C-alpha cells in the first residue's frame, strides 16, 4: 500500500510562538548555534491504489491544513 506524507507548516509571514519557545529553551538545554525554529505537523496516510494526488491535495487543503495561515507539501512514497 502506498503511503502519502503531508507536512504542514505555518506560512513564513505568520508568527510561530511555539517555535519561538523551543528556540528560547535550546540554549538552556545546552544546544547553542540554532538560529531559528519553526514548528509544524507531519501526517502519514496509507492509501489504496491508485493514488489520486489531486484528490489527496484537496484532502490536505480541506482537513489537514488551514490554508489561511499554513502551507503543506505532499509526497507519495511506494
């Protein structure tokens, strides 16, 4: 069964308070040298063949991502 991976991230112009909190915690935990953190979501879907990529894009845009503030990438794995 093919797998579809959908990664959802905030658009670059949207502030990411969770990413900022992680960035602030890193030096306190001994991880120096990190300049930026953006937090996102990762989804893996197992689908029946054939893979209808256009339909999966509609699914991701409708259900997995908020298109006003987020963008997504979609990959089909074997």
